[in-house]
C-alpha cells in the first residue's frame, strides 16, 4: 500500500535561494510556480509499487514509445494539504497572500514502451507542489462565463474521470472563451445541447428564491468533485433544500430575468467557491442578480474555507491531520 511505502530521500543539489523563493510566492497566481521537490513512485505489473523517492523536482525521462505519449494513459487530481512528506520538505513555499495555499498535483502516467492498444503494465505516480494564490487573475468577486458550442463529454465516456484527455478536448473552447473576454467556459450536454453540465474545471450551483439550491446530477459526464460534495452538505445545514436535478440553459436565463434565481456559483479545489455574475453565448447574454458576489455564495465559501484552514470546527472529518 502507498501509505506504508518507505521513501528514499534524495537531497536537492541547488534549492531555491530564500530571497528568490520569497519573491516568487509573494503573488504566485495559479499553476505557474513550483516548489523544489517532488515525489515519484513506480508501479510494475507483478511487482506492484516500488522505488518511492522524495527528491528534487526535475524532468521525467521517458521512452519515446511510452504509452502516455501515444494513447493518453494519464490521470490526475488536485488537492490542498498542510502536512505530507512533500509538504514538510517544501513548507517554506507556502504563499502569504490572502487565500494562498500549497496546491498539490498528484498524477500518474503510463511509462511502458509499447505501441499496442491496451492498458500499460508500467506506470509512474508523481506528486508536485505549486504555491497558489487566487485562481482567477483579479481574484474577481464574480466571473463571466461563455456558453460553448463544443461538447466536453458524452454518456458512456470518461467525463466523470479526471483524465488528461477530457481536458485536452476543452482547450479550444476555453481559448475561445478567453478570447471573448470571459473567465471560464460552460459545457452543455452532448445529446440535446440544452442541459447545463459544468465549467471547464468547476461544478456549478444555482441558488433559487424559493430556498432551494440546485446542481446538475452526476450522470457519468460530470466530475464528482469533493468541493461539490462539501457544499451540498453545508447548504443543507443552512436550511436549504438541496436538489441534484437537470437544469437547462434556457431555464437559467428565464429564472435570472424573473428573479426566481438569486445567485449562481462555481466550485472546485483550486477556485474554491466563486460567484458567477454574467453568462454569454452566441445567441444570449444575461446577468445573475447585480452581477456581483452573492450573499449565500460568500457565506458558504467562508464556512468551507474556515474548516479547511482549521479556523472552525470540522464535524464532518474533512480535514485529515497527518
């Protein structure tokens, strides 16, 4: 088991100087700066996990025929942790900016040199760390999203898995959204292209005037995010009726216009909770409420972040202390 693995520690030959590191983490943004170390563990069929190492962050040596390069055999996750072997050795990389964290990216790639189409027999598991500030550049109180004509995932596919191929398919529509001045892209269902699914990297919630909070159901094409699950519980504790049910783009626009919808927000590990202020597409444009942050959105974010930081009780056991 990974938890019982013994790690070999390889000293870093030239760690980042204190002054340089301080400058980098002063305002790190998201996903552009990385700490000095990484964890690597290999897996081989018949041998299992082996060669666990905590050492310098460095390039990965791969055979040109490695399966990850040809058939995209790759998965990843994202999380925030405060104590781990990698976090302990790179503790000085924690940014001091408001909302700052050390974002961990564990991922696994197929390393077997083989061109046949089948699951590989050799993999490498890696964890890298990135000092992170606000996910959105301006730390925007409310974001603007673009409704894409592209499809992110289809029934029977890999939409519910955090594999690289899902994100590769989203890069063109994401670039389109950015080019039009929006912060994120919204994907609709593949069959009817009317039902809201998720953003490029976040789940969506809708706060209704009748006391309900609605989010699209997990039907195999939406990522079942941990932040999503946490917010469902916190919303229920706030006395809201939680509903996981289909919600169409047309209904979203109509509810925003009539006042039946009060707020909308996106959530994910990196962005935590962020209000959605504006929505635009090829044949529509509308504003949610005043276009700014919503009261309930801010309250739920505050509750979740307080638990994550250890500033509030954690009755659900979400924070694991190692």
